[in-house]
């Protein structure tokens, strides 16, 4: 049974969120935001021998935050999580989130990113039937569904053309969310988010790989960064701005789908320019090697979004621009890698 926030009065509406994928970049930023807003927050994490809580360690002692074990691959665990947390809002952010790996594990990607959404929707449907409670549902859809970009910039009405098993699976998640909204009247929304990054981004993604790499080069820990295609373009925003958009979608009177994007696309080369500039290097050609291992069987060359609808209806706008975000990410990686460098030098003494 869910607890109550001690400061809640009888007239206040209970605000309680269940976040799947809470240990990821978006999940952890969203948990921070909702706790600040006075929510009770439950974070679903998979059972592993050692959970990766590098983004959520600071929440362990928070009085209004609770971890729950569960898995999008296990229907009963989702219903149990709903019964335990009694949420008013569910944010489904758990996924096999790395596009590059989706060619190696296409079946698992389809199972979690596609059928996992169905399992959560079914669990919510059953929970609502059993309790007569209404639960609002957010599905983390993605600009990867646009893939080959039939229209540039892409908006909510742009036809989809996914280019990876990841994008195809996410498209199922998007459509099943829409279908449950239309079939059962559920308050279910998809946020079609273009790339968004932060200092909490996993190291396998290109932005964080670069900011981590340049700081290691500065500290003499590495002499180059190995990358794949440098000529793709992405519309990169700052993740804390984007989780606010997720929350706004669930505060509307009617459920709907929204694109969140900055409207500007930059190449990997331009990202490299900005990151190397932060450590005082203008010509990075000697520090970057192209490695075929990081090339993809099918590439999404350009992603650029049009968030006019979100701006009009949600009053949502990104606050942090790319150069500011790169500055934040490089500064954080520099701090972390300076500690690492110190620890390495101590262990060698
Ligand atoms: O950072 P990436 O791996 O992100 P990608 O594939 O755009 O996916 C991210 O954004 C999606 C939203 O559009 C999300 F749905 C998804 O979950 C994830 O958050 O790659 C960005 C670009 C690609 O074109 C890739 O080919 O960078 C290129 N790239 C070049 N070298 C590299 C590398 N990507 C990675 N991960 N590693 C490289 O060494």
C-alpha cells in the first residue's frame, strides 16, 4: 500500500508517480522534478545483482521516494508495482535505449520497447478496473520513429519511417498507446522526444562519449576518441527541460501526443568542435579516430523536430541551448575524471 506524504492535507489532491526506468538519465531527472513538485515517487528498477544507481543514489534516503522491483518483460510485476504504489501518473521510460545495440538484440528490443508498453497498458487497465482509480500514462516515444525523415523538420503529423529495430519497436509502443487511448478512453500520451542529453547520459551515447573523451584527453588519461559516423545531424536538447515537457503532457485536460525538440540540428563534427573548445583545442583531427565498429547498418542521417504544438498547448520551450549543455557536460566529466585520475595516480604509488 502506498504511504501518504505527511504534509498533505485532506483538501490536497494526492500526487503520486510510478516511473519505469528510474535509474536512467530521464528517469532520474524526472524523479528529481516530481519530488520538487511534492509528488510521492516510486521508481521501478529491474532486479540485478548490483543495480546501477549512479543517477539515483541521492534519492535512496529521500522520504518520498521508493524503489520497486519490476520488469517490463514481466506482466505480473507491473500489476504488483501499481498495487503497491497506487499511482496517479505512470511514466514509462524503461527501454533498451541504445539504438546501436538494437541490431544485436532485436528480439529483446522488440519485447521491451514494444510489447513492454502493451504489458504496462494492460496492467493499468486491470488496475483501473479493480480499483476504479484513473491513472494517467506517459509513453516515451522517440524521434527515431521518423528515421529517414519524410518531412524536415518533423512534427506530430509527419509519417514515420524507422531505420532500426529500436525505432520499429518504439513505433509499436507509440501506436499501442494511441490504440488504448482510443479503445478504452485511457489518458495515455506519447512524447515524441528528439535527442536530449545531460551529464547523466550513458557513456555509450555519442554526446557523453565525446565529453568524457575530451576530458580524459585533457587529463592525459587517453590520447584519442574512437567514433563512427561524424556526418549525422541531431536535434539535441537538455534532458531536464524535456522531463518537464513529459510532466506537462499529463497535466492537460485531454490526452494527446507531442513532439519535443529544439528545432536546430547539428552534426557530430559540430558537437566535437564545441566539446574540444571547452578544453582549449580548436583542431581536434589528431584526437578523433573513425572506427567501423561504431558505424550502423542503417543510419538516421538527420533528425530535426518542430515543437510548435508543445509550445502552443503546453507552453513548453527548451531553456538550455547546445553550447550551454556541452559546457555543463564537459565540466561534470572533468570533475569526475579528475577524481579518477587522482585515484589512478594513488594506486600506482
Ligand atoms: O548518441 P546516439 O547513440 O543517439 P541516437 O542513435 O540518436 O539515439 C538517441 O536518441 C534517440 C532519439 O532520437 C532515442 F530514441 C535513443 O534512445 C537515444 O537516446 O547516436 C547519435 C548519432 C548517430 O548518428 C550515430 O551513428 O551519433 C552517431 N555516432 C557516431 N559515432 C555514434 C558514434 N553514436 C554512438 N553511440 N557512438 C559512437 O561512437
